[in-house]
C-alpha cells in the first residue's frame, strides 16, 4: 500500500502556484466551498459545537440528579434535557464527526483528488446548520423541546407541542444530509481509487466507511418514514400508532429500532476504522487479520438488521420472538470479539509507543470492550427484562458511544491533526486530555451499572434515597469529564495556530497514502493518482 | 440447573471477588423474591463471571503486551499479520461460550412466559400518572398514586434535603398498594390508558410494558410476606418518575380479610356515587356509536346485526367491549368505568338485539 514516489514529486511543484488560486476567501470560501478538506473541517467544527451544546444539556441533567429532590428544573424540562441531549449527541455530534473524517481522509487514503460529487458535498454539509437551528430552537416554542426521549416513542410523542414538529423536521433534514453524504462516499470509494488499489488493499478506515454508508442509505429512509407517520398522526388525523383508532403503538418501536440498531453500528464502525489505522501505526506492525477485519465488519453490518427487537423485550413479544432476537444479538458478540482480538494481536510483539492517538486507542479497547460485555448481558432476555430502561442500559450505551465512538474520534483527531494543520499538537495537552477523560468517564458512568442493577429507572428527574450516593459520584464525574474537554479545544486551537512543523509522516509506523502528501495536505490531494504496488 | 452452574462458579470465585458479586445491597440486582427473579439473578451472576474471566484473560494479554512490547524497552516489531489457526480458534471458542449462556437463558424465558393456571388475576392499567388495579374475578378496583407529598419533593431549602433524607421510602410509597396472597400464582394483565408505561417490580423479576390498546400478561409467585417496591419503567411524560408500584404480600388468611374489606368498600362506593346500570352506561357512552351504527358498530336493537355477534358468546362480547375491538375503543372510551358496569351495558345491548 505504498504510493510510488513520482506521485509525491508531482505534488511538490503542482502546488506551488495553484494552491490558493481558485476559491474565494473569507466567509464565502466556506459557504461556497466544494473542497473535501474545507467541508471536512466544517463538519468537524459543527460536530464540536454540537458536542458542547449536548454536553451542556447533559450537565443540566447531572446537576438535577446530584441530590434527591427537584432542585433546578420542572420534570417536563428535565425530560426535554434528556431527549435533546440524546438527539444532539447522536445526530449532531457523533454522526457528523465521522462524516468529517470521511471527507478529509477518504480521498487522501484512496489517492483521489476530491470527493465524487463535490457540489452535493457542499449541500450535504450546509443542510446541517439549519437543521441544528430548528432542533435547538424547539426549546423556545410553546411547550418546549421534544420530551419523549431520543427514541420518540408513540403515542407519547404525539402528545407533545410544536417543539416535536421542529424536531421531526430537523431529523428529516439531517437524514437527507446523511443520505447524500453516504451516496457521495460510496461513489468516491467505488470509482476513484488510485490504480492498483483493489478493494482488499483499501485501508480499513475506508472499508468501515463503505459499509457504514450502505447502512445509512438503508436505514435513514426508515427513520424518515417513522417520524413522518408520527407527524401525520399528530396533525392529519391518521392513526398509525393510535390504538383507539385501530393503530399500533408497538409498530412504532419496530420501525424505529429497525433504523435504530443499524444506527448504533453507524456510530461505531467508523470508530473501528480509525482504531484500525492508529494501532498498527504505533505498534509499527501491520494490522493483524486484515481480511478477517473486513469480514467481521460486514457480518456485524448484516447482523445489525436482524436484532432490532432486543430493545423491545419488555413489550411482551412471544417466546419465539424473544429467543430469536436473543440468539441473533448474542451472535454479534462473535465478530465484535474477533475485532478486539485482532487489535490486540496487532499490538502483540510490536514496538509500541504511546503518543496521544495510541493512548486513546488503547483506552478505546479497554473501555469499549466493557460496553461490549454489558451489551452481552443486555442481550440475555431474562436479564434484560430486569435492566431494560434502567441506568444499566445508560451505562452500556455510554461505554460504547463515549468510550467507543468518542474516544476513537479523539484518537483520530490527534492522529491526523498534523496532516490537517501542518503542526504537531501539544503532547502534554493531549495526554492530560486522555488521562482526565479516561478517569472522569469511568467515575461518571461506572456507578451507573450499580444504579441500574439496584433498580433505578432511566429518564427520571428524582430518585429514591438508596440511589443517592452513586448519583452524586456520577454528577461529580460528569463535571470533570465536561471540563476536561476544554483541553481538547485548547489542543486543537494551539495546533491550528502554530507549533512545531509537522513532517509529511510524523508517525513512524503509518503507511497509508495520506502520509505521502506534505503536511499540511495540499488543497487538492492527488492531482496525479499515485500507483499502488 | 442454572443455579447449580452459577453456584459452581461462585464457589470457585467468590472468595476472590468483591462485594459487587456477593450481592451487597445497592451494587447488584435486588434480593430476588420469586423463582424467576432467582433464575435471573443466577443467570446474571454466571454471565458476569464469564465476562470477568474473559476480560482478565484478554486485557491481561493486552497489558502484558503494553508493558513488554514497547519501543522504549527496545522491543523490535515482528511483522506477522495473520494466523489462520488462531483466527479460527478465537471465532469458535466465543461461539461455544455463547451457546453455554444461551441454554440456561432459554429455559428462563420459557418459564417467564408460562402464565397458565393462575390462582389470582389482577389487571394493572397505566395512567398518566398513576396505576389502576382491577381484581378481575373479585370485582375489586382502585387507583394507586404516589404518596410522597409534592411539597417534600420540591422543597429546595436545606431543611428539605434533611426531611427527604429522613423520609422512609421517599418516592416509593403509594396510597393504595396492590395486595396479593403469598404462595399463590398471580397473573398480572397489563395495559395502559394513554401512553406506554411499564409495570416493574425488581424483586419479582417482572417488567411488562403497559401499552394502550394491547393486553399483555406476566406472572409471579412470592413466598415471603412483605412490601415490595418498584417504579414505572417506560418514559410516560412529565410525572414518569412519580408513579411507583407497591405490592404487599400477605398470608392467605390476611389477604382474604383484606379482600372482603375491599369488596365492601367497592360496593359502598358504587352506591354512593350512584353507579350506572347497563342502560345508564348505554345512554351516556355507547349511544354515541351504537345508536346510528357509526364506523360499523352494530345498531341498538338491530337483530340482524347482533345475531352473529351474540353467537360468539357473552364472554367474547365482554372482552371486546372491555379491551376494544376494531374501531371500538376500549370500554367505549370510558376507561374510568369499572368493568362490571361495562359488562352490564353489554348485557343491555345484547338483550335488545335478541
Ligand atoms: C457486543 C455488542 C453489543 C450488544 C450485544 C448490544 C446489545 C444491546 C442491547 C440488548 C440493548 C438493549 C438494552 C435495553 O434497552 O434493554 C442495547 C442498547 C443500546 N446499545 Fe448496544 N449492544 C452492543 C454494542 C453496541 C454498540 C457498539 C453501540 C453503539 C456504538 C451500542 C449502542 C446502544 C445504544 C445507544 C443502546 C440504547 C438505546 C436506547 O434505549 O436509548 N451497543 N444494546
Ligand atoms: Cu441494538
């Protein structure tokens, strides 16, 4: 997977003259840009902003739960906080962050000059800010923001005020953006690879995104259908989910989770991809089991379509249904395990160093796997019936989404920042960010396992006294975790503004194509395609 | 069977493990009080321990590698990148472990689903935001709401915090608990009136979503007299955190006394509130559709329309009227009426259709 040297040479002089020649400057550069790197940056900054807005809401939740009693919010507003926190983090922070990575990295990693549909790329991004504004502005309409949980179960969601409609429109727009982004990614990967780069020579990050993009195209329309039916139930007299009119409230859950379970893999597969780039680079050793990684990712994606009702074990489905969904869900643990084993085998007998990207990747392995184990516990139907809709599930999905997806996003950011900015980030800031995040993450979320087992339901603004101690610990951890993220912003700003010049390939063991380009990467990546041996 | 496996594991591992496993209050599932809850508890212990063992093995390896295979200690990277045998082994072995977990889990699922031959059937209905209980064959019905005073919940003074801390069963107490006899199989029929709720008592291992328009069932048999507390487990709107469930389990004799008392109360209430008879209910509620035959409803007194329906038998008609059928909403929409009165209205309608 090495680029022929003449490609590098071609770059050296191609960029001298036309690097900044073809685009407007100032604000209009960003509004009109069709450049994959600019758009990637926009996605990442958007995601960072939403991450902080979502974090603020989370802090509102944890403040209320610091002690028993209603301290700050009315219960209704508390429900708005949990709902909006979930929606913003899923649709505003995690998903766009990965699309940002895809935009920056996929063309560079497959030796392409840009994304396949450059104008559509601009449109995919610029749909997001209006959607986010719609979503956040729902706080200010009568009745407030959606308050039915991020899962917007009917018929509760048909009861809400106009904030729910704003939320639905926002999701529609974000869904359209995701679909366009995915079409672009699929087309780019399938058509624009450098000569010689067969599918089985693609870097794993590209593979995971190819599969993720297919998942997105398959399930975003399903979500759109579900929320449209809610919309017509709310305003146009239909009764899709209204039992009194002959509708079926459980059907909403089936449709939602048919989207929702693949969605959780949409949020983790690109993370697997990032970690699969980072670990070999810092172990100075090729990825172990490349082919089995590709097969494992594909089988996870396929299985993700037949496990959705594991979110619905308590709705009272027949025993045959419970058994089927339990077995199918347990099966997912096999390819997930294979991935973890492969990563550890990659580290085995390597020559490892632990710069920040590698720290986050190791943190990911450790802590994400705990989320995998609790996932397995949730998959066992009888146990799940006890812990469904409790804090145990809250712990489970934060272990996979924060310590999984988010840590991978951090890892990837530090890994590629030198390529993006041309400067090395501050290792001191990065390491402090890692250790504080790791510690406070566990202080926040580990006690939630105990809370859930002991019987604390999720989505409640006040709780019985036996839950007080662990809630207090979790709230303190949350404050610490939130503040630690300021270090991340500091590290990024510092790196963007200056610092030690980054060489083309700052990481000794990195071997993908982007490292053959100078740092910062030139505006147009590969005008002459490199040739892969 | 399951518990044998779990005990086997426990015997080997417990001395080495922390209170988290031993079941110290607040760290683990609540002390189980039914067979099902016991099985769930043991199943969780078993799977937890297996996961711990895998975790130690896998991350022990990783930690070893992190310590030994680093550049700073001069380790040189080897360049191997596949090993078919190893890869097959670590696909097959987890698969076998999973089968080991699935077998006991399957048995518990089948046991949980067996609601046949109950000794007592109670219907729980979720409302925003309280529970309604109907003892179906005893004719006893009541609502059960949070008993913790709202002022105490909202008291923001330091004094409030102290008072809450001293308030036993804060947020887990109700005005009218469900009362059940010990040692008897209780079948819970669970439904809802408005949005989805969930009826959950952790110590019984019972959690069942309460879904409007749907009737689901579950069961438990508790052997120790006592008070068992749970909460609504499905987000149901703003007071979701404030609709607890309290079950009081009594010896059968005490239960019989309680039941007699309740029957008297229910009868007295019905007299006092001028309970409607069949015609009264029809004139107030059913008339909306059954007079003109709205949405396919059989018209009052229309013998042709009623004949095939009457043939199904009175019980079926009751069920349809109580739980809804096609366009017929449950209880004709008058969900606050006791079942007995709806049945009376069905009798009245069917007499006219004969
Ligand atoms: C070994 C792999 C996994 C298994 C077996 C598994 C299993 C489960 C099960 C059974 C539930 C339902 C729990 C309940 O509501 O009672 C659940 C919830 C959830 N899982 Fe996983 N999971 C796994 C990995 C993941 C990953 C990788 C992600 C995302 C990155 C994820 C995200 C979630 C989320 C977001 C929920 C909760 C959704 C909600 O109710 O709000 N899980 N998981
Ligand atoms: Cu799922």
